[in-house]
């Protein structure tokens, strides 16, 4: 294991300690490791936009807004090659939460997420993306090949 030493000014160190404890970290090393993993993941996504990912896209919308539910559903159907599943939750009389599970290239999943979250009336959209390796497997007991998705991190 390699040991790293960093220097922080007092204000930044206090802010880091506060944020670290608020997020449930009990030691600096694990918090810094997660920060480094996030930085590596961000860089990997930018460099390998043609690589594959599995992702969740969550968003809230008011189902009373004119044609919005139909428009979002139509967008999903137009990208059926990316959309694996969608869960729809009725939050109250007006608002719905949808969580869509996606699989495809990083570029195409991000483009889809931007298309949905930029739709007028869609609020609080958030994409969580995990790079994967996709392998076509052919098991001895099945006649058709199928896809295995393995996380890269």
C-alpha cells in the first residue's frame, strides 16, 4: 500500500472534517479514497465515452402538466435499446418520481439523460452512472447467447 501525505490550510481541513463526518466517514483515509475513486471515474467517463455503462436516471415531474407524461414515455420508447426498466412512484396528487435503469454507451446514456431532464416540466433529474464491461456469453444449457455486465470499478 502506498502512503500519501497532503497539506491543507486550517479552514479547508475543518470543512473537510465536517463534511466527512456528516457523510458518515470515520477516518480521513476512506474519505480520500472515495474522492480519488470519484475523480478517476469522472476522468474515465470523459475519456471513454464509447465504453459501456449501466445507470439509473431519477427525476420528478408533475403528471398534470400538459402531455409531459406522454412525452417522457415516448422518449423512453424512442430509446428502447437503452431503457431496461422504469419504476413509477406516485409521490402525491400531482408529482411522480420515475427511476429508469439504462444500459448502453456512456455517451448515449448521458445524451438520453440530458434529453429527459431538459424536457420542460421535468425536475430534479439525476444520473448515476457505473462503467461496465459487456460480454456475450453462451452457456452450455442455453441455445441463445446472453449479455453479462461486469462493473469496471
